[in-house]
């Protein structure tokens, strides 16, 4: 039987989903009360199959979805941006706190706490059960300071989830500082008190190459020309995972996904 383990503050969000998805089956006065309904609605980061980069977003979504059940307790999402995984995380965690710069390039309406991630984080020691860092680490000029702060705010045995690009173009310039190999990631994490480190390549050569081609060609897809490019983008993103399956080159990955656990104080 499905159990309702949501905090009261989460009912607002979930009742919102009920109101939108099943408004024909519930009266408004019913929605004002806690409902005995477990609603698992996978939102993830949205994309369309006509886009030039749906494969990259699908790869990230698939990895996050695989590990959602490990996201327990209080989750602090550092560099949350538009918080695309907030509702998915709240299907499993008790609390989600999105943190980002006040001067972020992204929509700031989903940010719960504004903070400069290059300095000390505004949380007490052992505050979080899980810290997520999705496509942020490359934008931090002092990764040691940041990772030591992640360690500090995590409780004992707390988990750290990271998504970070490798063979990828410069983005959000001039705030794009590093590209990490799997060995660099392992070194930095061990140095800052993390263990049980798992590093996963998210693509091989073919997916990486197709996505870079698509991003480059996107600038030519203006007006009616986009209808010329859409089938080319789609075909490449369908075929490249098949090619990567049989012609493995993990050292040519476009990005890495990392799991680590706090085993000591930094």
C-alpha cells in the first residue's frame, strides 16, 4: 500500500499536482485537506525530441532517476538553477533546499537560499543528509573550498551527488574554469574527506561527438532552416548511443556522474 510520508509543507506542492492533473475528480474543498494519495510524477528536466540536445538531458535524467530512491532526509541542491529535479527529489526526500547565486544566469524563482558558492555555505555543520551538485563544479574557481564546505554541511555518512562536464564547450563565460578527468574528481573528493566514490562516464565518443555537432549547428537553425536540421539532430541522437554500445571509448565522455559519501571531516 502506498504510504504518505510528506511533510506538511510538501502538501502544497503535491496538492498543486492533484489540482492540475485530476481536477475533474476532486472538489476544491477536498484539496484543502491532506489526501491519502501517493503521487509519483516524474518531472525531470524537460526537453523535446525536436531539440538539438535531448540526448544530453535524457542521459542526466536517467542517472538522476536511477538514484532518486537514495535521496533521503534533507537534500541541499547547490547551484540549483531552475531546480528541475525539485519535485522528483521530494518524492523520496523529506525536504529540498535549492541554493544559488543571487546573480545567477538562470531564473531565480525556484531558489530557496541565495549564497555565494565560492565562499562558506550558510548552513550549520551536519545540516544535510544529501548534497547535490548538478553541472556546477566547473564554474567554481576554488573547488577545494567548495568540496570542503560540502563535507562540512553533510551529516556523518551523508551522500554527495555530482554531474559535471568533461569534453564540452565553454559555457556561461567567463565563469567556466575547469574540466575534470575521473582521476581528478577522485583525487579532489578523497582530499576533502569523501570515500566510496563511484565515477560513471555518461557518454562515449559517438554521443559526445554528435552532441557537439548539434550544438555547433544549432546556430544555423534560424527560421525555416530549423526544419532542415531537426531530423539530422534526431537521427544522430538515436544512432549514437547504439554506436557507443559497440564501440566503447569512455575516455571520450562528454560528462561524468559521481556518487561519494562523507567518511571523515575535511
